[in-house]
C-alpha cells in the first residue's frame, strides 16, 4: 500500500472516530440531562417548594415542619392504622359496610387534622417572610408543592 493512501485512510479513520466519539458523548450528555430534568419535575412536597428560599429560611421551614410532625405522630399513626383497618375490612370474607365507613371516617379525620397542622405551620412560616420571599415560595409551591395543579389529561 502506498504511504499516501495509508496516510489518507488514517486521516479518514481519525475524523470518523472523532465524530463517533462526539456522537456518543453528546447522546450521553442528553440522556443524563433528561434524567435529571425528569427527577426535578417529579420532586413534590414542601421541601422542594422551599428550594428557592435562602438556606436559613429553608432550615426554618424544615425545623417547623419537623416539630409539627413530631407533635402529630399520634395523628399520623391513627391515619396509618385507619388505612390498615380499611384494608382488613375490605379483605374480610364478609363485607361489613358499617365497619368500612367507620374506618374510613377515622382515617379521614386523622388525615384532615394532620393536614390542618401542616398548613398552619406553613401559614405561620409564610407570615414571617418578606413579600419577595413569599412570591418565591408561591412560585415554587405551584411547581413542586401542594399548590401544583397537573394539566388535565388530553382526550
């Protein structure tokens, strides 16, 4: 094989390999970026809703919610036990509508009481924020928190 032809094949191979590596690297980058974006869009809850606030404010909110959670452990346990009871009543060989309604009512009451405590905690926290911080909180809560409203399913 002539040296010029060998040189030309080497250059073509080198260019091809550079394009191939670029394609693989670009595809990998796109895949990783999409995975991260999917995780961010799936993040829900007050913890993520406060992400745009300052570190100190995020710590304040986490501390307040943690305190509310600790104080509400009996309610959380009641709600969990109510759901277990609902499952047991539904799985029983004989369907007992009165027992099911009672278990659902106890679970609902515990859930509502727990939610009311959390909402009060968030309202108290929001009252201490500046107007700019409240706007950040509202924006983030609409995207990640309890104010998020999913778009209706298309038919």
